[in-house]
């Protein structure tokens, strides 16, 4: 609800695409560095207390943001950007701690299923939220929806007090400096080919693919010429695809090579869909493509987290997960670049360029991966002989 309401508020209040990109970039950028701090804190302090504290900060920043947009007719965009930046500091810290908590709630061998089911629950809400937000905006106005969204955050905060006691908590006297801690973690990632490849690929896709999600409101209003009601419906359809992704992920098994290949294909097909968005198409076909797009992008994001969870020692789990979660920070760089490009050209051409770049990169990745698999098979055959 927050993203749907904020995106439409920015469009109606400022209109200029470049300003929208700048404001949303402030919202995303802190996730790049705050994830590392969240991972560090998760490995040395009580994870349950830490996530409660972080959510309290999120709610406080949401309150200040709501007060700003509902009491001032057209606040200077920089004021709103700074409040979003402050909230994003807490938002950026939270995923590392949340992902570090996951193994305390489920068995290690069921991590893939747990991540899939978690994504399903998250995106079931995301189906209804954009539609609900758009209906309420039409009926009561945007300012009231900001307050309603703030109230909806309260149950999420209360639930955190019912988490079980965390069993793998590190004592404070065991902590080392954050720089030294991350030197060890970066060395661990560098020595693991699968994790290093995962980080590189994910960063590229966060820069090229995921800015489209933040630009969807621009595509709907300026590109397709539709209103807030249709934007809510389209966002809900995209989230419906993401729900299907969660169900799909909960059933993924097999070797790491197979998972990596599926991961590459998800990114490739996402790029193909962005290319298709360049062309005008019937409404039903567009809805189908946006549904598949939601499925593919959610699958890609969750698979990168699964790969890290399966290869993370608990002693450094928080810091290790923060490395892959930090890839979200590159969305802001892509968003800045592509909104500027959309200003100089148009949203359709920008989408086409994003899609073509993704397709080219992923074709190269797939060909290299196939070569590696063939080499492994040749080595295994040679040893057998």
C-alpha cells in the first residue's frame, strides 16, 4: 500500500519524471549500506529485540512522512526525499536481521520451502494492497490512505513480540569491528564461486531489471494513459504473479547447477517481456505479460536469497545475507539513470533498452554456464573411465 500510494502521490504532486526518480532513489539507496550494518548487528545482538527496535523506527518514520504529506499541500521534494531516506535506513537494516532469524524458525533442509512460502504470504497481501489503495484513493483521497497504511503497520509490529526466543545469539564480548568482520565475509564470498557469481549477476539485474517496478506508475500513466484505478489493478496482477513464484519456489529442488540455470532463465525471460512492453498490445495480453513479469522477477530475487541461505554458516549468517540483500541499493542507480533517459526520450524506448541489455547479458551467462556444466560432465566421465 505504501509504495502504490507514494508512487501515485509523486506523479500527481510533482509530475516531472526526473523528480520522481530522484525521490524514489532516496527511498532505495540506503538499503545498499544499511544492510551491512543490519547483518553485523544480527550476528552480535539479540535478533528478536533488534527486529522489534527496527520496526519501531520504521513506524516512526512512516508517521513523520504521513504528517508531511497530509499537512503541507506540496512539500519541497527534497524534504520528502530526506524523510524517505531516514525511513529507508530502518528498511535497509531490517532484511538482514529478518533473514538471519529464518533458520531459528525452520529446519535447515526446509529453507527453500520456507522462503517460497514466505514470499507467497507476502505477495498475497501485495495482490490486494494496490487495488485496495487505488479504490481508497478514488473514494477518500491520497492523504487519508497514508494514514490508513500507517495503521495497517501496527499488526506487523505486534506480531514480532510473538516470535520464539532466538537460540543462536552471539554474546557482545565476542564482537569484532564491523570492518574486520566484513573482511572475513567478503573473503568467504570470494572463495565461493557460486556465491560470487550470484552477487555479480544479482547486482547487474538490480541495475537493469528492477527499476521497472518503481517506474511502473510512469509506464501506466504517461505511457498507457491510464488512471489510478488501472494502476492499482495492474500492480495487483503483477503481485499475483509474485504469489505464484512463491508457490513455485517452495517446490524447487535439485542440484546447484540446475538452480543457477533456472535463475538465469528467469532473468532472460524478464528481459524479453520488457522488450515486448515497447510494443502496443491488447489489454488482456498486457495483463498476462505483467503477471508473468511479476512471477519471474520475484522468482529471481528469492532464488538469490535461497542460494545464500543454503551456503551460509550460522556464525556469519546475518553479515553474509546482508551482502546479497545489498544488491537492492543498485536499483536506485538504475532508477536515476532510466528515469533521466525516459525524460529525454520516452518510457517505451527506455523499457526497450533495459530489456535488450538484460537479454544480451543473460544469453552470455547461459552459454558460459552450459560450457561449465559440459566440462564438469567431461571430468566426471574421465574419472569414471
